[in-house]
C-alpha cells in the first residue's frame, strides 16, 4: 500500500474515516485526501472497486440517511449495475467510507486487520 497515488475519499465527520486516516499516518503512508461528499469517486473507480468487492451492494453505505431515505435496499433489486454506479458517482453520501483506491489497492470501509494485510 506504500504508493503515492493512494486516494482516500472520506468525510471529516466520520469517526471511521478519522481512524483510517490515523492508521495511514501512523504507518507513514502518503495519500491524497478527498472529500467524498463534494468529490465522489468516478464511475471508473467505482467499477474497479466493484470488481474487488464482488457485489455492488458492498459499495453502499447501508447505514446512511441517504441510503435509507432513498429506499436503496429495494431500488438495488430493480436497477442495473450501471444505474447503481451512476447514482454512487453523483452522491458521495451513498458510498461506504472511507473509500480508498490506487493502482494496486481498493479498500471500502475500515477494518484495521484487513488494512494491515495490505
């Protein structure tokens, strides 16, 4: 994970994001921090992440207000993957965070033991 092109899409009000950024700093890993609400990941980045996590639903912040109020649990059973990716790329609140991507790495959410492996 020690590469300078590491992008971390995060939300400053998210305690999980703060823990993840603290982890990266403690490890001495350089990264670019991007506010996920203002600059959500691109469709290409989301497609890459989907290939890694396997299921498009794993990219969604299922505990978020936008997810619940938008009835995304039901919507995801009815829309195409392309439509889901487009929705994610337009609304960073829908994305599970932190969302980390580089040429070699994709991480969605923060689990220290998982991050330590990478």
